[in-house]
C-alpha cells in the first residue's frame, strides 16, 4: 500500500491500516510530516500553533488522539468567542452563553439569533440525512451564505455575529461560499456548541505520535510525480528523492495531498473527469498566522471586566485574535500572542507587502482596542500558505454534491484522501482517512462463497 502525503489524512490512513495489519509506505514531498498540523516552538518554553488550531469535540480525530495516548490540554474552550462589532469589543467573559448574548444584543436580537440557530440546526440535520438532491437543501447550494442569512431579515448585529462566526472557519467572505457549505461548517456552533481541544504541549505532539506509530514506513523529501496503474494489476508510484527518480510498487494507492496539489501528479490512466471537475471548481480559502512575542504585562490592558476575552473575532486585518493559546512557563516574562488572519486580508497583503509594514498596521489596530499594546511587543513571526490553505466551496458547490461524491469514489485501487473530501478542516481529513482505510480493508477481505 502506497500513501502519497504525510499530512493529517495520510498519517491517519497509515494509523488505520496498521491497526488492520496492512503493510504500507508513506511518501512525503517535504522534509516534515504533519501538513498544516504544526506548532512553532520558541525560546523560554513558549509555543503556539501555526496550522491546525483546535480539535472540535465532534471530530473523529479525538478518537485517534485517545488511541495514541496523546494527552489533551486540560483547558477545554467553549465554542463561542468574543467579538468586535462596529468597532466595539464585546468580551465573552460571562458564565453562560445566554449572558454573553444578552451583553451584546437586545432581547429581540437574541430571539432572532436563537430562532435562526434552531432553524439552521434542523436544516443541517436534514441536509446531512438527505443530501443535496433534496429541493430545500439544493436551494442552499445555489446561493451564497450571505444571501441566505440576509433573507431572514434579521438585524445587522445578528447578521454580523453569524457572518464573523463562519467566515473564519472557511477562510473567505460569506459572499464567496455557498450557503450549504456554511451551514455544514456551522455544526460545532449550533445548539450548545461543541467544545474544542488542544494537545498538551502543542498539536505537533500529535504529529510526532502519528510519525512514531509509522516508524520506518515514511520517506520524506519524496515528491511524487506519477501514479501508473493497470486494471487489476500493480500500481507504480514514481517519485523524486535526492535528485533521483525512484519507483514504488503497490496494490493500492491513497493520494492524500492538498486539493491544489492533485493536478501536479500525472495519472495514467487519468482520473475520472468528474474528479477533475470537482477539484477545478473548488476555490481556495486563505489563512495567515501571526505570532507576537509579547510581555505578559499586556494582560493588564486586556483582561478586564471579568477575565481573559480571547479569542476575539473581528473584521479586517486582525482576523481571529487568539491571544495566548498556551500557558507560558512562570519564569518567562513573555507569551506568544497569536492571530489567524483569513480571506482577502490573508492573501495579497501578506504575500505582496513587507512583513514589518503589515505587522505595524496590525499593532496600530490593536492599540485602538487596547491602547499601549504595541509597546509590549518584542518580536513577530508570520506563517503564510501558498497558493491556498483550505478548500472553499463556491455557490453551486458543497461537500454533499455529486462532484464531491465522485472524489470519494475509489478508482481501480486508487483512493483520494484529504480535508476537501468532506470539509475544510481536520475533521474532513480524519473522515477521509477513515473512509479510505475502511474501503481498503473491505476490498482486501476474502470473498465469502
């Protein structure tokens, strides 16, 4: 079994095949496994995430974490965040969701939001049960998320709360993605919401555990160039390693690379046209992660009116203001303060402007929220993703449509895996790995007579 890509989808596939007693080998183009599941480690025992940020409670990855005995951080966060609405910070430091909503909205707005969430949950359940062929569900795929929520005629405050909540999840503006994919991604926020977890010591500890689980079965700096296959015969994976062309024969192949990388591999015979149509019609959600090394004294500016307000969702260049994602050692005077910038703000401005100029703009924006914050910043680090971070389904597309079903359909021993098969995040990567490995196990099982 050949697995192309040692990101989350590839590593979880390897984990599942190992459990089933199936031999495999993983080929990774870079010199580091984990894909976007990465933690940055700094001096004085500081660390913060620059890839996968959190693992929601409904993510099948939680079970994999437990199987590998990877400890989770004991600080389980609530699903909702503080927000900056019309330039004003509304901090979520209350004890309950109801108190939080009441602090930022009028009673009639709270009712609008709760009524909408109840309708959205029922419609999401219907979409997952019946798929995009259902007329009501299909209608959602034909309009943007922004058009959909505008149709409810709620207040601007309620609309902005919903929009800010989902835009950071899909790394694009609500006018750019379909209402159906937005509804699917909203699952962790509907009802009481799902808790989100972090791995103790940084999410890279999960990568390390998965790599250790596959010890001796991963080759890095192995860029796959071709996958040749004959019906019913061996598959030949050709890759470049240390400047040499190498081949690997396998009975089956799992291609677990980012969706924008699939077309960089030659397939003979070619993948089904529906697969190419599905990939070509996906758009690219954009993320940029910014880490600031900040004096711990910043808490004197930010932690007011009941406690730590982070994370904070905002429009514009600040994106998600995560704050300190992990507790710094007591002896360190500093913390890592993180931002997850998304959409247009993450793309052109960070790829085509000087880093120090852009950070200066961010600090000016932070000073408007918390005067004096910039004076406590000691250093900055920026992590960008090119040409894209996650899959984004435009109007007329969703993970439930026929094109995405084609992506999930094996072709003569060749399987695709990756977040884009099911969603834009790690839950999709894990689901695709579980589905591919289960199909492989089933295909190899002896036929009962």
